[in-house]
């Protein structure tokens, strides 16, 4: 599990490979500056090297153009998916000055946020996946407060009762350990767990 902490957030990232495979079809990417953070999970369709190749398209696009918009990252990644397997994608961009978090997802990457220790936020992803065909996007922006927690994950996490999981996790580390216990070893599994400071 990778850990990052700064004055704005504490973040844990984990990627676990499906039992029996040598490479994960999931890819996670994080990018932190003083002004913003970008958190990405891409789940290539299927598993193994070809799934990883599709997922890496998203990671490499965001890494190459960190100052671009969510719309640009999705459009450019989608353009590069022609003749590849395709990928489900979830991206969070956090603006520390505005105290706003924007989520955009296509496919089965899920994101859950607990705001003000009580309000559950669950942005609805767009059905489908990046494949080179035209996609519909639905980016949603939320204001956050210090202490808010959230996580996003690929479908290798068996996320039952996400609200209880968040409410019972006072720190980002507690949250990460809870999510880790829900990993399905029969699939690639990736999550990013965050507490905003």
C-alpha cells in the first residue's frame, strides 16, 4: 500500500493482482501539487497484459497533461482506445483553494464520500467504458470540509455497506485497512482512500 500525506490530505493507494496473473489489468495514478490533486483508477476490460495496456493509456494521458481538464483526459484517453480492449475509468480532481472535489466516471469504478461525518455522497457513473466510440460524460462537483473521507475502487473490491465503512473509519489508514479486507482475490483490485485535511 502506498501512502501520501501533505497539508491538504492523507491518501492510501493499493493495487492487487488477480491470483494466478503476473500483471494487473487495473492501474492507479496519483498526482499532488500545492493547488490540486488528481486521483485515477482505470480498469482495463478483462485481465492480464491487454487489460493493463488499456488502463495505462489513461494513466499516461493524465501524467502527460496534469494541467488539463477532466473532459480532456477522458476524450484523449478514449481516442487512444481504438483497437484496444477499453477501460472503465474514475478520476477525482481536488481543488484545495476552492475546497471542491470533482468526480467523473465511466463504467464500474465506484466512488463514495462521507461529508460532514453524516452525508453520504455517491456520484452515479455513466454506463459503458472508454473504447474509442463516442462517450457521454457526467462530471459532478462537491464542496468538502476538513475531515471528510472518500474512496474509489475497481470491481475487485466487494464494497457492501460503504456508508458504514466510511463512518467506522476515523482516519484514512483505518479506511484503507477496511477496504483492503474486502478485496476479491479472483479479480484485479484497486482502491484509493483519502481523508481531506
